[in-house]
C-alpha cells in the first residue's frame, strides 16, 4: 500500500495516526489548527477565574480554585506539546494567538462578575468541555487523543467543584441564591455557543469527521450538553434562561431555543466583552517572560557548547 492508502486504512480501522506516520498536509494543518486553538483556550481560560483567586471567600475555596486554574495551565502545556509533535513551534503559536491569527474559545471573552461565576463556569463551561472533549479521547491523532484522557479526568473534578460550590450557595442566603441565578442567566447561552456554529454553518466539521478528528457534530454535542444540564439545573433549583426549553418525548431530547449566532460571530471575530483585555494580558505575560526563555536558551546553548 502507498502512503495515502496506509493513512486511509489507519483511519478506516479506527487506529491512531502517530507523529512519525505519513499524513496528508491538510490533515496536519487541521490538527495544528484545532490542537493549537484548544491549547490557547486553556491558557486564556485561566484569566476569568484567576481574577477571583485573591478574592475567594475561604481558604478552602481559594485552594480549590488555585488547583483548577493550575490544571488549565497544565492542559495548555500538554496540548502545545501535542501540537509540537506535528511540527508546530510553541513560540510561533503564541505569536499567532497574540496577533489574532489563531482563535481561542469564545466562552472566555465574558466577564466574571461574582464568585458565583466561578461555580457556574465549573458547572456549565467545564461541563460543556467534558461533552466536547470525551469524544476527542478517540480522536484519530494519537498524541491529541491521549492528552484528552488525562484532561477529561481533571475536567470532571472541575465540574464537580463548581456544582458543589453552587449547591452550597443555593443553600445560603437569598442574596447568594440571586448571585447564582444571575450567573446562570449570563453564562447559559455563551456555554451553548462554545460548541461552535450550527452544523449547516460549520465549514470544518465534514472533513474533521471524515478524518475522525471530530467524532460528533457541533449540534449533536450541544444537544447532549442541554440534555445533561437541564436535570442538574432542576436539582440545583435554578431556572435556565430559555423559555423554549421543554422535554420532547418523541425525540427523547430537550427542545431549546436558538443561540444568537450573530453574537458568536462577533465574539469570535474579537468584538466580545473581554477580548481586548484577554489578549493584552496574554501579551504582557509573554513579554514579561521573555527574559526567562532567553536565559534558558542561553543556558542550554552553553551546556550544549561545553558538550561538543
Ligand atoms: N470559539 C472560538 N472559535 C470557534 C468556536 C468557539 N466557541 N466555535 C467555532 N469556532 C471557529 C472554529 O475554530 C472555526 O474557525 P477556524 O477554521 O479559523 O479554526 C470556525 O469557527 C468554524 O467552526 P467549525 O465548527 O467549522 O470548526 P471546528 O470543526 O474546528 O469546530 C470546535 C469548532 C467545536 C471548537 C472544535 O475546534 C473543537 O472541538 N476543538 C477542541 C475543543 C476546544 O477547543 N474547546 C475549547 C474550549 S477549551 C475548554 O473547554 C477548557 C475547559 O477547561 C473549560
């Protein structure tokens, strides 16, 4: 078999494509695009919750939030390492992010206005991540699928700690219950948008699914997330801000309203509430860390020089 046939056979048999295997250039480009943007999302995603670490209401909440934000940094590093196995350069990917030539998830462009947002991000945003990322454990590119296995285990802790925080607040004062409901009202629709545009407006899905990078379509995963979240909202005692939400016994799923796709387009193109702040923060972190990278590179070069 020639290279193309070997690649097609690997995909057809649900086997993994590994870094040393031949792959179509378009597959490599798609994998770098998706893995890099996933990594960018994890790193930018540290900002919204990171703002609350110094203002956590107790030492326990601070310790939990610290662990979660630290996990997100680790997820970003695994994913940048996976992108490097495809020949990408981490510094180049960071420049693409900062210069707006690569994307990160729209969800992180919304502000975190109260500590209840920390709980709702854990419950809804990390819950959406779990719906999206569990199938990616079976992604055809080996290093990506394997990175997802560890990431998904940590995401389930993220979702549980968020939901437990909300259960605690819902058992608290009326003001705390109002804070939770306000956060749910603000994060519900952006969480649905996390899954991407509707399938009939998703230019990458068909090819990504043919290559088994993506295992389900955007709308399928969005539906799974809604079906999972409605009973959890009922148990929590909050109302989801969608009057069209109702159980459809015929379909065996919840019917729900249409997200504002124009809002998603605006946020993806940089016009969300916090896009400029998120990129400015990432740019400053990159600039502030330049000396560390230069020192490490100089040290490595000197060590290599002494060995040769
Ligand atoms: N935010 C930003 N951009 C988005 C987006 C979103 N929510 N949804 C779609 N897009 C972009 C796509 O990147 C694509 O643009 P590009 O071609 O320039 O990359 C365009 O909109 C069209 O969308 P498609 O549906 O055709 O694109 P994909 O097939 O790539 O599907 C995706 C989009 C579902 C996000 C897919 O890329 C994916 O599953 N990525 C891996 C998971 C991921 O990145 N999750 C982001 C959240 S990270 C996270 O959850 C961290 C956790 O700790 C909270």
